[in-house]
C-alpha cells in the first residue's frame, strides 16, 4: 500500500492518504480542511462513496472514482 497519492480535484492538487480506523480503510483528502471518505453500503446493498460525518455527497463520489484509478492505495 502506497503512503499517499496526489490528485487534481477541481483544479486543486491535493494529496490523498489511506488511514485505517477501527479496521475500516478511509481516505484522508488533504484540502485546507481535510475530508475523510470511505466506501459504504447503501440501503439497497450497493457500494457508494461517502464523506465521513456528511454521508453521500457528489464530492465523495467524484473523489472516490479518482481514488479507484490508483490500485496502489
């Protein structure tokens, strides 16, 4: 597992690093105010990306798709 990657989100370069919390892998996206995202199961059983503390957001979905392109994480 790589320590971090750098992605460009809405014209801003940010680093993303995996963090293990209570046996779950979350990804810390280092904006000015860091955001944590993780995969979650929706009520119908499909996987989706969520922001920890905020739930399913467009930003989490977009960031998650970018993270999935980096299997080294």
